[in-house]
């Protein structure tokens, strides 16, 4: 009996051969700029198991090209003054608590809403010189801007929602994160551990009973019961901007947007090897494409001659490099510079 139980447990936690081969290939291949690792909760799963989190719909870039505007032609005219490295949280220390808030999209494909809600929160704080440190609600963005937010969205959708209707405030489930709770509409889906080495992550893995695949709840019209004034009345807690949804499509324009107004939302094609990211400057090494994933660019730098973007993910602060990853800049091999989105250079943020 005991021998059989041990055998069964061994089978249950046996590494998937394809995943093990991929990790070994990445870590042994010359010239690879990042480190792959195993996660005991996912090592037995087939490669590509994270596809459900890749919620950027295939027509997202086409929608931006059709409906978003470009920045003025002279927007990056000061490109020669762009520094070799930049970190938004360091540049705006009075907004560091907002900018370093790494959220958790749960087992739901609403990355497109998280990237936008977090970048909008950053930009409101920066625009108001730190006087408004508000987490824009990913709950409202994901489930009110789209009827099936867990099923995916585009990068134009959330920014159009901020422009035309505004979103209420709301942070992480259970008031986790640097901004705490008391806001109108916190994210209602549970924290999860996501792909990659587990580190000190206390949350249950995707696919377990505590973190099942999620369906989109209905759009709320009232604030949470624990919301506190002045964030406890839904209709008077909405924030947005006046101007135009803008897409930034060159490295210099993206850098200028980040260093002048704050982090931006972007998207990239996730390949299967990204599931095993542990640290370093990511670039595609092996595996097929799983889908599009939205994130937030918060800065850039150079390491050993390789330019990179610093990117905040929405897979909780225990994932990757404390919730962040770095990715090769200027190559655009995975489309990281093709859908960069935010409000325009002269737009104004305020209550809606």
C-alpha cells in the first residue's frame, strides 16, 4: 500500500519531459540572457499551460491602428536627452507606492485590464504631483469595459473606457499591496501562484480548487461593503482623462512617454519558454506562441551591452524578479513595442 502511494505521488509530481528539456536547453544554450527554472506545482504540466492568461485578442493591434492617435511628430525631438537607464518609481518617489504596486490577475485572462488600470493609476499620481494615490480598479476595467473580460480584450478598450466613462478606484483582493484597502471596487477573484519558480509565493497554484479557471462576474454598480469615504459611492468615484487614446510606436516615443508622463501599457507575444522565466533579460529561445499578454513598461536600462525594458507583470509580486521581468529592447522580436498605449502627451486626468 505504502509503496503504491509513493509511486502514485511520484507520478503526480513527475516533471513533464518537454518542459524539462526546454528548461535545460535555455540554461545550457550559449548567448541566452535569462535563467529558466522549475516550479514544483507546474513542472508536471504540459508546455503551454499558461495560455489562458494571455488575454490580448488577436485584433488588438489593428484596433489601435484604426482608432488610437499617434503622438505629435516632434514628440521625441529630445531623444538625444533620453538617459541610458530610467525607473519610474525612482524618478517619482512620491508616487513609488503606486508605481510599485504589482497586482494579480488571478486565473483570468484580463491582463489587458490590469496593464491599463495600473498604468492609469501611475499617471494620475504623477499628474497630480503625488496628491492622488489611487489604484484604478482592475475589477471595473475588466468587467465593465468588456462583458467577458476573462475571455480577453484589446489595449484600446480600457483606455477608451477611461476616456469616455472613467473607472472607479479599487486595489488588490483582501487589501494586499502597498496601497491597502478601503477603495470602491477591489478585484474579486482570488490570488494565485503563476508559472515560473515558486520562490516564497504563498498563493495556491492555478488550476487547483483554490485557484480555478475564472468566469467574468457581472459589472458592479455599487462599491464594496468595506469601501471608505470618499471612495464608497460608485457614481462619484470615477477617474479618467480628457484627450485621446494614444499609441507610441518607436523606442524613442515610448521612452519619452514614460519619462514625461509615467508608465505605459504594452503587449507582447508569449512563447512557451516564458512560462519558465526566473530572472534576466528575456528573449525568445524555444517553444511556440501561446497568445498575447498585456503588461506595463515602467523603465529601461542596459546590462552587459544589452538594452532592455523593465516590465511590471500582473502575476503577483512573488513572480519573476519580484513581480517584474526584463525583456530585450529595440529588437521587437515578440512585439513588445507594437501596441504601447496610454493617454496623450497633453491630456488631463481628473474625476469623471
